[in-house]
C-alpha cells in the first residue's frame, strides 16, 4: 500500500481544526479541501490553498500545509496568488471574502531552528489585499489532546473571534 504523506498531513490539519472549532463556531462550519467542481479549470484549482474554512458561504480563513521546515520567497508568492484568486471571485460576487478574513495561514512543522507563531511573511502587507502568516505545529505532539486544543484555540483567538 502506498500512502501520500502530504495528503495525510493536510487531512490531519483539517480534522483537528474541525474537532476543536466546531463546538465553538457551530455545525455550519466547513473546513474543507476545495473541490475541482467549484473552480473553472485545473489551472485555477492549483491556485487555491489546501484548506478553506467557511461558515454559511463566508470565507473565514485560508490555510496551506507546508512540508518543509522554513518559509521561502516562493511561499509568499504562492500565498499571494491564493489570496488574489479569492479576491477575483469576491469582486465578481461569487463568494463572501470579508476584509477581516483575508488571511492565509501557512502551517509548517516546528523544529529546533524555526517555530513560527503567526509570523507575518510580508514586510508591509495591505490588509485589504490579505495578509500571509507562517505558523508552526509540533508534530511530535500529535497525540497530545491538550496541545492540539491549545494550538487550535490560538488560531481561533487570532483570526476567528
């Protein structure tokens, strides 16, 4: 059997967000991987992040799982493309992407060199065009319920209150 570790990591992140956010934000909360049917083409599908968090068709937060230990200029460019694609759909009236919710969270595994805590990866972001943050998760603690709950609560406090 062959397992795609990237897919497992993305599914794990979506599941812990769902487990710890639904009790607070309600059953209408959707934490999902965007499906190709809601985008015009495979090329457009490549311009969306791993996880879209929404409630009642309102985008709350965009998240993208990163598999490397440090962010790069390419991550910033990719994140900017993700936000730009959602802004285009917002301007056409296809989705609700409120200025308060125009954030992208890049989630990296923590390590001894880097442990990001909502680190803005753009020097002077313009909030109306969205902000990109690097954040870390300690994968050595994936079986520690209190750690995971605390990690999700930090995301809630930063972006979803």
